[in-house]
C-alpha cells in the first residue's frame, strides 16, 4: 500500500514517457538561439534596401537599425543578443531562404608536426 507505486514517475514526479518528447533539449535550444543570433548579425550587414525587402517585424527592424549606429563593443554585443532574442519569435526558414546559405569562414591552416624542430 504505502510502498507500492501505481505509476512510473521520474525524479521530478512526472511521467517519464510523456515529458521527454514535449520540449527540445537545452543543447538544441542553445543551438537554435545561436543560429538566430548569427542570422541577426547577417541582417546588420545588409543594405537598407535589402533589409526592407525582407518584410521583418517592426521591433526587429528597429533593433537592426539601432545596431548599425552602436560603436561600443559591449553595447553592440548586447544589441546582437537582443536581436537574437527577437528572432527566436519569428520563423527563420523564409528568412534563411531569402538570405541564402551562410558562408563559413575559412578554417585556419595548421602547421605540420615536424616543421618547427
């Protein structure tokens, strides 16, 4: 009676089968947030005409325009984080299609092991 459990509950008191599929993992949420912020950084580099063609929500458009005027390194970093936060609320797929694929920077070349002896 007291020692019997009728349900299989995890350590948080929730059914372990249902809670696992409802939310993405913390790592996947962080990856999505970083991707949104990176896309926001790409928006900052666009020309004004290209930016207007994307039909962005007004708060995001204002934040991108403000980021262009900020010269302080810390302030700009914080504004990029804010743009990333705003971008989490919109669908990134059409925006990604309009911007095209991101071009990855070239990887630095590594020295060969026996070269510096």
